[in-house]
């Protein structure tokens, strides 16, 4: 349940911070927000994970695990991902990996842009903080008042600001793993 927010500053420094699990800001639709646009995407949903550690069935370290999120499957059909990692030989570690994939990806990702009015202290809002939207009627994105959204970016104008919000996150671990695999392939290619 601990999410990380990260950004690279203009001077090339990497900043990583743990996100608040409670809302840093509460925005009221109709008072603080005068326009909302967005999208809800099912593209990255994963609710079944197949894991294999690339060992043969006769190997004592052989692992082949399937983990499911039945609620997400009932809501969105089965969307699966295949994960292999020859370094994992422990079923507990494999279970932690597959459960993390399910937990992070079982729900649709929502990205919303909200136009804030000057009725809110716009200077107090910074990227990496969290918020909740109140007074949501006819809610197409199914964002409840208990949902905490990440403030990804802010575009200021004279008397308003446009905030980019999301319920998803970019996994720092996934970025590092993708880079590690790319480097492994390059090392193989170059001998």
C-alpha cells in the first residue's frame, strides 16, 4: 500500500517520496473545480498472473504459479500477464511478486484533468501530493470521495490552474526492471 512519486528536476536530480495514503487536498466540484475531463483505461489491467521460473519440472527449484483477482475478473473479464524470472526459486517470493502485480494493476487507470478556480489556494498545490474530489454527481469515472488521487502535474494561468490527476502510478520498480532486462540483452548481444 505504499506508493512512490518520483520526478526528475530540471537540474537532473531524481526526487522520490512516499505518497500520502490520505488526501492532502479536498476539492469540491462546483466550488473549487469548474471543469473535468478525463479517461478511464482498461489497457493495463492485469487480474491473472502466470509465473514460471524457467526451470524444468524435474528441477527441485521448479516453480509454476497462477494468481488471480476474482473481483477484477468478474468486473472486467480475465486479463493476464506472464512473468518469468530464473532467479526466483522460492514460492513465497514468487507469490509476493505475482500478488504485487495483481494489486497494482487489477483496476482501470483513471486520468483526469480538472480546471481549478481561484476559490482554492492554488499556490498550496504541488505535484506529488494527493487529493480527493467531493460533490461528484453523475460520476462517469466512478471516483468516490474515499478515493485518493495523485496530483501528477499543474499548469497555472492567471486565475486558475489545470491539474492532471490519476489513480494509477508509474512503478519505479517496473522501470528499473525494464532497464535491467534491456542491459542484460545488450550484454548478451555484445558477448
